[in-house]
C-alpha cells in the first residue's frame, strides 16, 4: 500500500467529524478572495503526510507574515475561468467580448501576483508565483481593447478603426438623407412625427398609417395603436444595407 493509499484510507467520515473539518472549511470560506478560490477550497482534505503538512504550514506562515506588512492580492472581482477555458477547447466555439475581458482580467491578476511575489522574501510563495505562466504578451495585446460594457474599442486594430469610421460616415449620410425627406414630407401631412428613428437596426421615419402609400419603401412595423408605421424609404435602402453589413 502506497503512502497516498494510506492517507486516503485514514480520511474517513468519522475522522473528519472528530477534526470538525467541515467547520474548518466554513471558517476558511469567509477568507476567500473571490469565486476563483472556491474550487481550490473544495479540494482541501485532511492530510497525514508529514512532509506535505510541514510544507503547507510553512506556506501559511509566509502568507501570515506577508499580510502583516502588505495587503492581499486583489482577486475579488476575478471570475473562475474554468468554464471559459472549457468553452475554448470546443472547436468552432468563440468567446463573447465580455468573456474575453474576464479572461484578460484573470491573466492580469496572475501577472500582478507573479510580479509581487517574485521580488518578495517569501521563498515558498515565490516558488508558487514563479509557476504561473507569464501573461505579459496576452495582457499587452488585449488589455484596453474591450470596454467594460463589452464593446470593442475602435482603436483595437487598424482595420476595426477603419470600419468604425466608415460606420459613422454611413450613419451621418443616412440621417442627412432622411432629414431632408422629413422636411419635404412635413409639408404634405405625411409624417406622424418629424424625427428619424430606428427599427430592426434600420433607420426609418414614422409615417401616418393612412399616408403610408405615399412613401415608397419597406415597412418595419407599426405603433401599438396602429396609427404610425415605420418606413425605410427606398432612397436610403442601399445605405442601410451597407451599414448593417
């Protein structure tokens, strides 16, 4: 029987109860830095191997000494990344922008921990920190490219910057064209309101239901009362198509 088998043999429900091990875990739970720590706590088990116990006590002692002089690393806002990493392993699946941002924050936290403990006089903690991958390239390439609301910053790449400028030009051209039409139709009692609005991601104008045949275009719905229909005029159809594309 190996030492590991012997350790597992001695960890029985009665022993865990005598040690009040569940209460110990509950106490530790209140000290977790965030959800990223939850899976690690779930793996903690009583140990009977003296070398491992001594190593863990030395780690705990270093952590205690560190916290006497410094604040703990900020992990409270870091997600548990395993579900996202599992998703990346599936061929054909891609992460959404906010999911990428969450992984970047995990990488940034790992980089901060590596920098912090690699220069701190705590050999055990430093050894753990040095085992972390160096995420500098990842953080440099993706940091600041995704906004907190999940939108991608237009400066993330030259191509995206070009597309963003083209989108803004297309919007201005569509709005200018529709505003000219509003001024023309406002004299003919065609409009319900002299405003440009959006329906189905298309720029449209609100037309009185009884006058809808006087505006050539595509109908994108009606108001709840049925008094207004939202029409995309033929004059801006191609521009709207370009914008959507």
